[in-house]
C-alpha cells in the first residue's frame, strides 16, 4: 500500500512539474465599447436604455435601479489571471454602478464576484470576493485553476428620479497566464531598444501636493500628469481625493483610477505589457501609459512612461522624486520592477468626443510659457570654429540645427533626448562663407529657440 501511494504521488508530482514547465498561454484582451455593442452582447437587460448621446447605457427615465448581464464569453486560450476595468460616468453623488464577474464552477457557476464600483461607496454589503477556485484581490482576479469562460454583470442605482443616472460605455478585461510573467527573458527585454520618443507634461511631485496623503497618491498623481499631457485641466489633489476608494480606503485601486480618468475624457483600460516595444507602439499612436512597478525600485508604485532615449532607454515621469520629470533609471532595474510585476499598467487614449473640459491648448504649453532653454556661443563673432552652448531647463527631445540667412540648413548638430543640463556642440567654419547664421533649437513640446552666429573670415 505504501509503495502504491509513493508511486501515485510521483505521478501527480510529475504532472505538476510538466504543467509548470509548459509554455504559457497567450495574453488576451476582451472589450465591449458603445451602447449598441453593450446591448447586443447582453443576455438580459432590466430597466436600462441608451444614453442621449447614443454611446452608453443608463437607467430608463422612470427607473431608479436596473442591471445588464452579458452573455458568457468564451476565450480562445485558458487563463488564470484577470484585470477588469470600465469607462462610464456617475456625476451625481447618489448614483452608482457596480461590476461583477463569475466563472464556471463544478456543473454551474461561481457566485457573482464584486470587482468594483463607481463612484461613491455602494450601499449595504460590498459583496462576495472569493470562492473555492479563485478570488478578487481588490483589483486583480486570481484563479486557482485555468478557465476559458467568464460572464459580466453590472448593476445601476440612483437614489431617486431627480438624480442623474450613471452610465457605462465600456467594459474590459485583460486576461493572462501567470506563467508568462515567470518565464520572461530579461536579456531580450533589456536588448529591446525602441526609437526615441518623449511625452512632455506638467510634473507633479506627489509629496508636495499634500503633506498627509502625499505618500499614498502615486496612482492618481501619475494619471493627473497623463491628463495634463493631453492638455486636460485637472487639480491633482482633487483628482486624488475623488479617486479614493471608500470601501478599501486606498487611492490606487486600478479600475477605479481608470474609471475616474474616463470622467475627464479618456478611453482607458488596465492592461499588461511584455516588452518595451509594445509600450513604444502605444506611445507612438498617441496613447499614454502609467506603469505599476515593484522591486527593486519600489515596493509598490505608479509612474508615467514618458518615452525612450535615442539609445532605447526608458524615460519616466516619477511623481515620487522631486527631480522625477524625464527621469532615467537603470534599464535592468526598471525592467524587473515593471515586468516582474506583470507589466501591469493603465493605458489611455484621448476620446475626442468626451473632451468638453479640455483646455484645447498646445500639448505641454506649461513649457512653452517658460524659458525652456538658453543658447549662446563663443567666440562670437568666430573664424575657424565656435562652441554652441545649450542650457536645457526641461527634459525632452531636442533638435539642434544651423541655418544660413536664406533659411537653408547648413548642418544638423543633434536630435536626441536631453535631460536638464548644459550641452555643447562644436561648429566648424570650414567651407562656410562669411556672414550671419542661425542656430535653431526645437523641443518635443513644440517650443523653439534661436540664436545668431556671426562668421568673419
């Protein structure tokens, strides 16, 4: 009997090891956007209708409560981890919507698991967050066995008919296999060098926003910088205060922060990235990314991915550092901090139909209003050569070119990411005629600076 038991255990152990060493299943992203799609994918709808703008679902004019249950969704690959998020609106204090999910269990379904709500605390019980085969850990769905199917439910409520109804225009779910994170190739990740790009913004140092809560608001502070990078007006401290989850008592519940940004005109989701090039593609398409990072840099933190240098090093706007604007960490440290944690992030795009509160000003006009750079050269006038000096006040991608008096470009001295500091470029007078020349500096924020050079032979 004992030998049989050992043999059985060996078989089970072998199956477990084989499973753990198997290739991970691909990441998957599920989304339903827009009233027509939301209603078309519904299994049942009670007391809901299309919003006046046709983009969302909301309570019928004579109803104070309702719900929508979507048809079960079958995914192409198994998963054991999920990140839910949603976009909607709830401008009234006495109006809410609450999001649930469930999975097949035994011969039926798991209980409905609460994955979040908006905007104020849901009246009564928060709801179930765990069952025998999985749980919702505040904003992450963790399953103890692989699944291929799930089902969403959203409940709507308002205190009375005079209260504006909450709306929902998008529901999303990022699904993955936790083995993917465990099997990442960091040699390949660190060798991944995307092209140069830089996104300027208004920088906020979270600890200066409020002495009491400053250490806890990295998530809403990072999203405030993202909003400002789109030219959208935001009070970062008010944004943080309104984002705080009254049930959990924290500022950084992932789907809640994404939802709050939706109130400001962004289309967002909680997502995962597995390489720097994946992130670059989003930035290049006009998107924005807030990275959720861990060790070795932080125990837990959010910061805005600002871009990449010409050598492929990531640039961040880190609200935890007073000098965090355009900051460059050691790439290996930052890679492990982000990708070891699953590459979890907020991904945003500007929803052009929802920007009534936008400033409609040029991106990063805060830089243009300041003296972002100082240029001089010595000697001036010059004969054989001159040194062009550039004092940069704000991190960004800068081009430095020299033109003659007719506007013809004479030379390109550089086009690269520059951190704040002093830079020197050497210009030779060989082959140039006597006369007036101009050095022109352009920043990725849209600003320009010029200085006159006088060549005498």
